[in-house]
DNA sequence: TAAGCTGGTGAATAATCCGTGAGTTTTTAT
DNA sequence: ATAAAAACTCACGGATTATTCACCAGCTTA
C-alpha cells in the first residue's frame, strides 16, 4: 500500500485528482491518501507523525494561499524528518522561478505542470516512477518487476512464478535461457499490450532477417513449459493461458502479450 | 566540465538549444556538447566510446525520423554501457504513450516537453538537478565490503573467504593478483547485477582493444581456483557456482555476476 | 471440401558460450 | 638487464542455446 501525503489549497484540484490517486495502480494495492488544504495543518501533522506513518511520497503545491514559499516550508519539514522522502510538486507555475527553486534548491524529485495534456495519467506515471526509483535505492538496488504471481529480478534476471524459480525446461538444473527471459520481461513490461515479432526483434536488438515468427513461437513455447515445470507439470499454466491470462496470443499480427493472473 | 550527449533529429531545435546548453552554468565550467542528428550515428559512436569519453548526461528525443522507438534504442545502448547514466528526454510528445514508455519502462530520469514556457531555462534547471543527483549518489558509496562468507578489506585489498585469505592459485605464497582482485571487487560491488566484458574493461580503465572476453574468462578462472584453493581444493566452490551462487555466468552479453552464498 | 491462415509441436541443425591448458607478451621488481 | 609475475592470446571441445524445418490441428473463407 502506497501512502501519499498531499498538500493542495484549491478544492477543485483535490476533487479532480483524489479519486485518480486513490485508484492508481502504483504497487498493485489500493493507495492511502492523506490530504491537507493548509500548509500549517500539514506541518503540524508532520510534527506528530511517527515512522510508522511515514509516507512513501509527498505531493505538494508550491504556491499556496498567496505565498510562494508555503510549499517549500512543508518540503523542509518533511525532509528534516525523512531526508530521503521523494517530493513531487504539482503546480500551475511551471517555467517560473518557482519551478527553478523547487528543482535546484528544494530537492524536488519532479515538478509537474497542472495545465497539460492528459495530466491525470502523467501524474500517475511520474508518481509510479518516483516510487520505483525510491524503492530501488532503498532495497540496495534490488530492481524487481512484479505482475500477479510473477516476479522478475531485473538485476540478476531470476524469474519467480508463485515463488518458484523458473528454470530451463530442457534442463531443470539450469536457469531460464537468456532470450526467453528477455522476451518474458518485455512482455510483462508492455503488459497488457501485445508485442509483435518485429517489436520483439527490435527490443532484442536482433536482425529481423534472423528473428522470425517461428523463432518467437519457439521461445514462447519454452517459456510456457518453464512455467508448467515450475508448477510441477500440472498443466495449470496452460489452462491459465487458455483463459486469456499469462502468455496469450494476440489473434493476429504474430503477436503475444502478457496478462497478469490476478 | 560537464559532458552532454545529445541526440536530436531536427535542426531547428539543435540551433535553438546548442548555444544555451554550451553556456549553461552546470558545474562552473564550460560544457562539452556532443550532438547527433541520427540515432544510428549515435549508437555507432556509443559503441566505440571509452570510459574517458563517458558523458555525464544524455539528452534524447524519443520520436525520431518517424519511429517511436528510435530514442529508446539509443537509451538502451547507453544504459548497456553505463547503467547509471542519467537520461533525459526532450520531446514534443508529452502526455502521450511516449512519455509513459520513457518514464515507466526506459528508466528516464526526466521527460521535458519542448513546447512550454521558458523552455531554455527549464532545460538547464533540470539538467543541473539531474547532474547534482547523480553526483550525490556517487558519493554515497561505502568503504568496506561484505557479502555472505566473503569479505573484502578495501583498504589493504585483502580478500577473505570463510575467514581464509584468498591467495594466488598458481603460487599459494603470493596474494591474489591485482586484476582478479579488482574484478572480484567490482562484481561484488555491483552484485547481483551482471558485469559485461565492456563494463569491466571500463571499470579497470583498460583499453577495450586489449581487454577481451577471453581475458575476462581467464581472470574468472583464476578467481574460481583461488576460492577453491581457500577451501582446500574440495570443489565446494565449483558446486556453489553450479547452483547459481558465487561467481556465476550470466548466460549472455559476455557477463558474469557475483551472488552471495547466504 | 479444399485452400489459406495462425499457432502449437518435436526433432534436427546451426550458432554460441564458456571452461580449459598451453603458450606469448607485457609489466614489475630487483 | 634480467627474471619472475602478471596479463593476455589462442584454439579446442563439450555443453548450452538459438534457429530452422516439417508437420499437425483448428479455424475461416471461397
């Protein structure tokens, strides 16, 4: 559960974004949102918060109630207590001195303009990215990609399905081979969008002359049997794929996609 | 002197920003700007760049010459060589899928819309902030290393495995040779990320012409037999490596990685 | 019903990886 | 300058991985 600490003085922005933020898929769980309309109230709250309430990320408006510095004072209060807390600004004053101050002097992780195309989505992407970065730093750089029961350690490239490490189906003592594991990663990263043969070839930096659809199919087969092996050859994964989850064919265009099982 | 690596396919943007970027006060010194108009040219250049040319920051356009992926392929080439290089996108397509891909999948440090108020200044602020963050990260490295049964005294460069000092396998009276020692240290420092031949060559500040994969392999062999010797030639370490711990081949990219035994 | 398509499969082949020993060159210490 | 140590090169071979091929089943369309 991601805990967000949000300070915003204008009600209409709160109305507009709170539902989006609560429901955004940041870590697969529902988010907890703590909103304050006044910087003073926020600061008082920060003073009494314990580590157990520590937010994962703060979202601030820089300019509030007529003062340029209101948001920054909240930021200072937060950073004093938790120096590594990522702070994002959400402001109407992009391109101004406020942005400069936020970025160069107040250790802002990001500064997002309120007035822009598709702002809700942009906000979610950036919060997600900030959380991811934070997590990577915290966990000693343990980069992980998760989707349902699947977990890919993107550093050591180990892949776990329901907690079991995926192995090479032809030789259970050996780990999943490089190309299949890359393909799996790309599929999960782009989930639930499909990846055509050409796109995979591009991502693999393979020659399109060499990398054919037959080829792609073969690697998908390897992957599927690796999943099956991890489940003790029970055929569960094959069933899952039948039901349109796991590794699924797209229907045409020689494409496959990954869909989380949960 | 900050070195910037910039890929941008449209001349008018290059004209508009190059002077600004050259003269921006990023670290108190004049900046060095390397500009490419074609992703292919950029990638070719990256392939032959050595550590001494390593840029401090890359500025990419995502969408170039009609392809959405052109910028990302440059990003991949850069990150493959220098995994911690900060990458900023400068794009006309903010709020679109391109931004999403950049931020959530391509480890973008930032994504800056070309069309915005005061863009020149914003660009400089953000570049400066990214460089500052990078520097702060680099300084936070530790002085002593421990990983499972392995301990490296980074001051005296002695290496202990299960409390036994690793010696040169060819001559048990002599300490482990410098290059294997360094390689082991880099592997452990980056654990559990793999280190390709290219990256090791970079870290050793060796010439890529000289430092080949065969070479790397040979040092790995030396290391493994040093571990084996420390265990009284029992073959335990070889077994450990078989099981994916200790010094492990990555299975791709001519890379190895270290994984703690505990 | 056949032809054309997609997508799954096993087996065969091709390519690559990686460990290895032996030898050569470069570096270092005396 | 000399010798020892370290770094590097090279080529081989077994193992592993990637790719190709031929075939089959199911579906759609003429």
